């Protein structure tokens, strides 16, 4: 009765210690965002079998209730007789009365293409495994075989890090590899190149679903190759990819949601920006970030993420390093590869710098504790309002600024730099895939740069929230850091909503708007009796000076009210190349800057 005859015959040609789990996937109603999925579990123990939908996804740090999109669940035994299914909780199905075999089938609704969820429509099937497949935890050590039944009229092919057997048949060695292996089915374009020498040759694939031209893809692919080369230069080598290949799975389509997600031998890249309309340059940041994860996170891996828990969120205090240092390298790599100018890179630091070092959240949490909040912020959703403006700094951003500080600090010690520290961690933890802890990172820095240096960095900036001396660090590489204290500070974000000027964020604690009792959602009408003209704080308050007291008229809960606001000194920083800020660049600073920002790829 099984529809898996081809796969079941194929199984007989492989030597499995236990019967593999077999999945078949078809898309008879792709336009309605549905997939029909069947799983075969064989050689089962004589007991009830639990099957689940995951609540988490590798690369994400929050809960995602994937079970909500599963319906029409049925189970049969080997003779085709229905089996009893009970539901002990929202994420689990208990199947009773089987005869050693269960054929489980269900329908999946999927309509979000990003790094976490799945999407099915007439253009593609974008499948993140935890969001797609029910699994039996008791069978997690078994190999997995998969078959895609794709209608010829769709013209789809399959791209994935799973091991290809033949045609549309693929294999994963175990449950954990399977759950970390996204799948892309579409009429995609593909480019590949080889890296390494002799027996160490590996293939890098770039798979792209888009509405652009092959010429655009060729141009973009050359940039991807430069990124790969620069990141390899940081660590001195590429990881040894399973099955000898690494695949970028990119969808630059209007129907996807922008995202990126690393996996062991592949990455998901989604963007609504086409290559012709801004994506040729702007999409490269995600390429750079996610491929760097092939070392940092996938192999230089926090112990707190092992083993990855598919039923609850892993809490990790290392994300300032795992995600944050990766974020530091994201644009640095683009600069080194010649895909950003030095001016673009340096001035581009300002936004993140201001976000981190002007945040009231520094009062409450250090980088480790910011990392602990990932289950609440990493693509997690809630309906109750939160106060992130005052209590949270993204570990991506915070960590990237700490990576910047550590890199420039190491460079003041002669021949040391962050590349050397990352390479040391790669050799110690990544190549042998030995998970690390925060003390391991500190011990590694002590080994690389000395105990006094390592203790000072961790005690001041990791275990507490002090701000490094960026003025001196930037000066050493010919970069000017300036803070405009002459501008007035209002202390809250403002934007236009339906032609109304609205305070769009919680006011920053102890700053002007907060002290005056203004809150998020207030509609601003007048300042000192004059109708507001402007759409942001700089336009509205730019004619005033720090210390000025102004009368703000506003609407809250349908009532007109007034508040007296004493404007603060401005706190925003600007970061520029010294010569562009009117300074004189020394040869020593220029040499250090070039050592920092220039290409590290050796010309062969």
C-alpha cells in the first residue's frame, strides 16, 4: 500500500543499523500554500509512539509554534488500518496500536519564506525543516530518506545540503542534520566554483530564484566569490563541508520576507530587493554575515547551544560573540573585498555606534545578559507592549561594537588583530568542533594577547557595560569620532503616521521627553504655540538649543494636553575618515588603517 516503493527498494541497497525514517512530499495545491506530507516509521518498538512538531529552529533562539500550521493528521498501520491518535499537548501526537509500522500523513499550510518558516506557492517551495516535518523523538538516531513528488508542470528542481541519492531522492545521516537542512524547490538558476587543492577541493554553490537576468546573476556571483575568499583569509582555511559542498539558497522575490539564516553547509538568503533594484549591493551584507557563520556559530559553537533543543529555547550568553562578532565582520569583509569603499564602511559605523552607546539599557544589562534575552526578541512575537528602547540592545549590534573595539585594541599591540584571535579560536574549538564557554573565550584571549589585556577587556566590557575608549582607538587608524553636544536632544523618536506627528518610541529614561511625562503614542500639535512643522525630532526642535525650555502641546487619549520640556545636550556621534573631517592623516595611522581595511586575500 505504500507510495514509497522506489525508496523502499533503494533502502535495500544501503546498510542501515536501523530502518530509516522515510518522507514523501508533494504539492498538489501549491497555489494554496499547501504541501501533502507522508512519513513512514518502521521497525518500531511495541509501544505508543510520540510524534511532534518542533517549537524551535536551528539558528533562531526563540520559540516558534510550528504545530499551528499542521492539519488533516492521519495514521495507518502496515495493513492500512487507521490508528488511534491522541493529543497530550499542542505540539504532540501519540499514536497507539501500531504493528511495528506507522504511515503518518498530514497537510501543511506554509506562506512565509524566511530563515525560520516555510512557504509554498506557484513560484517555489521554501522549506525550513522544523516548520515542515513532524518527527518521532524516539527515532532521532535513525537516518532519513526523502522523496519529492514534483509535478512536471511546475518545472522545479531541488537544492539542499542533504545528500543527493538520485533524482528527487535525498538522505540525512540523522535527525539533527535533517533539522538543520533547509530545502529549496523552484526553477532556480545556479552558479558554482571550486575552492581548495587536490583532495581538499570543495564546491561552493549559489542557487538563486529571482526575476532578473542571468547577466545580473553573473555579476552578483563575482561579488559572492570575493566574500568567500576574504572570509577564508580570516581563518586561513574553509571548513570541511559535509559531502564536499556548501550551498547558498537565495530567493530574491517579491513574495518572500527578508532574512538570512546560517546552517552547517548552507544558508538561507531571502530578500524582496531584486538585483536590478538595489539588491546587487544591499543584499551582499546577508551573504557576508551568513557565510561567516560557517565558522563562527556552526563550528566555533557555544556550548549553551548544544545539543539544540527542539522543544524549548536554548538560552545562550555567548551571542554577543557568536552573532555580534559575526556582525562586526559583515561589513568589514565587504570593505576588504572592495564591495564597499573605506569611506562607506567607516561612516556606516555611526548608526550602530549611536544605537549601542546612547542606550539607557547599558544601565541594566551587560552583553551576556543581553544575549540571554534572545528568546524574547529573535523573531519572537507577543501582543503586550515592551520597553526595549530602555532595557535591550541587540546582541548583534552590541557585539559588533565590542568586536570593533577588540580589533582596534589588539592592533595597538603591534602584530596582533582580531583575525589572529578568531583563527586561534578556529584551531582550538572550530576544527575539532569542541563547543566553548565564555571562560574559554577569555582564556583564549589571554593566550593570544596576555592575561592583563584579556582580563581588562572581559572585566570592563563583557562582565560589565563600560564603553571602550573609541576616541583613542579610532585616532590610531586615522578615523575621527565626534559627538555633537550643541544640537538639542528630545529623547524620543518621532515619525509621521496618517499625517500626524507621533512619538513612535518609548522615551529614553531620564531624557527630556521622559522627564516631561510624554509617552509613546502622543500626537504632537504645537511647540511654543506654533504648529509643528517637520516630521522628525531634528526638524521640529533643530532651531532650539540644549537647555531651552519649550511648551509642547499634544493629544493623548483624545484630550489636548501640555508639557514643559527642557531639551538636553545632543548625544549623537559621527564617525568619519580623519581627512574627510579636516584632519591631517599621518603615515603611521594610514598604514594601520590599510592593515585593518585592505584585502587579506593572497594573490596567487
